């Protein structure tokens, strides 16, 4: 995806100003124009991250489709924002209007790409369905903070080249006698691409659906 990365780098390239611009209270129209551009750069960074997350889980053919689609979208964005700012053509506010439009459309597109990479299991229109997998944390009763650190599990995913979309905590809700040092039923839950399920299983993770009584809870 080297050519994709170069395309994204071109979006966010920016030369830093010699002074810090206070975009909370811009003083001049020039400041407002520059702040609008900074807003576009921020949106572009989010877009680049969303694009990479989606692309990492696609097939080679889908990646080519995604690249063509995004090139067409960028051309449309340029035309749309050029039209939106045309009312101030030649005026000092034109740049601000254009960059605000570019930032708004880029944020919206980043959200759409996020949705494509996070659509629920069973969605037949999903280009990259995800599943939730789990592994026992190894923590024990009366020992807060015990068990396998989350970083160790994340390293297992990384070693298998499995991007993690989201993670959380849960409990298997099994009935247990209170005995200090005994397993407490805590589990770690991770959301991965459905296409990576077999690789996750090889790392010792199980499909969350195989624990029908399991319940997701806030991590502490």
C-alpha cells in the first residue's frame, strides 16, 4: 500500500509556522484562513487513520477499488468546495470558506470509512465484517490487577498481523464459590476482522458467541 501511503502523506504535509497561532481567538482574516487550513489538516489526519484501518482488512482487489473510489471522492470534494466558496471568489474570506468546507467533508468521509470497518457481524452489505473474540484474563479472586496484561494479548494479535478494531472487558458469568486465588471469570474482549478469526483462534482466542451468557463490563 506504498502508493496509498504517499497519497495520504500528501494530504497532511504542512510546514509549521514560526509562531503559535491561537485558533481559539484569531485576530485577523489571515489568521482565520490559517486556522481553517489547520482544521482541514486535523481532519485529514483522522481521515488517513480511518483509511488505513479499513484498508488493512481488505483483499488486494478491494484495496484497488478503495483507492479508485477515494481518488474520485477527492476530486468531487475539490469541486464541491470550489463551488461552495465561489460566492466569495477573489475575496479575503474565500480561503477560509474553502478550507472549512474541505475539513467538514473530510471529517464526514472519515466517519463513513470508520463505519465500513466497524459494521456488525451479519450485515450482508458489509465490506469488512468484524467479530468479537475473547480470552480469559487469568485474574484471580482477592487479587486485583492479577492476570495477563492487556499488552501481552495485543502483542499476540500484532505477531499474527491481526489489526484490533476495539477492545473491552467482560465476565463469563459462571457461578463460582468465593475462594481467594481461584479464577474470577474475567475475560478480555477484542473486535477483529471476520477474515482474521482463524488466525485469532490459533493465538488462543475464542469467538465470544461461544459464551452465550458472557457479559461485557467496563474495564477498570
